[in-house]
């Protein structure tokens, strides 16, 4: 197998689209700040939606007024830490839905007090957390052919100086 030579890069200093078409993410670079930070990459054609969540055992309840999701819809969710921990970021199927809440089933169990922040979109790719003071350029090379993003790549950044992806 020959080495791929058409790899491109995209850099952001705040949340936004990095690529707006089908591609493979090959590597990720993140630079933090004095505060703990988080990077979430989504496979989506629309910006992720901010909501809140709580978890009881394996049931995660997401609260967002008029979310528009239905039972059986697929959704990618990235979670920020809440009181009791952090739910497992990933791609889920909506188990129940009301006008202002929906539930998904976490592969892990625990208790997280309702009110923690999450973001969701049509697909989740990967999340990275940096500790406070991690101001170095952290780099992760993704193995094999990388991670396929069918729709494009959107980055949500919390307390990060910059994020770059390498794709192709």
C-alpha cells in the first residue's frame, strides 16, 4: 500500500465547521489553556445542538425544548462532566421521546445529576479532554485509514486555544 500524499489540514480557534463534505479524519491536534478543555468532533451538516442531561443507571435523559427527535432516530452526543461524572460520548438511538426530552441507553452505568451540558448532532466522531494547564500542542494520529465522516466535520471547542485536523 502506498503512502497517501493528498492529506489536507483545517484549523479553528473557536467552534465551527472544519470540512463540509465526506472525508476521513487522519489526525487531530489540540492546544489547551489554563483551564480544563474539551474537543468534540461531529459528523454533521448542521451545527450541534446544546442541551442538558442527567443519567440514572444506564438511562441518559437529554433535555432540550422542542428537540424534534423521535423514537428510533440516531443521534451523536458528546457530554461534559456533571455532578457524579461524565456520560459516555457516542452514537445512540433515541429510546423514548417527549416534546422537551429524549432518552438513550449508555453502555456504562452511574448517576449524574440533571443539568450537565451536552451537545448533539446527527453523528459523533471523537472527543478529547485536556487537563488544566495543558497548553502544549497535543497530537493524535488515527490508525489505519482514519475515521470516516460521511457529512463533514464540525468541532465544538471548550477552553481550547486551537484545534487542527488532518484529513483526506
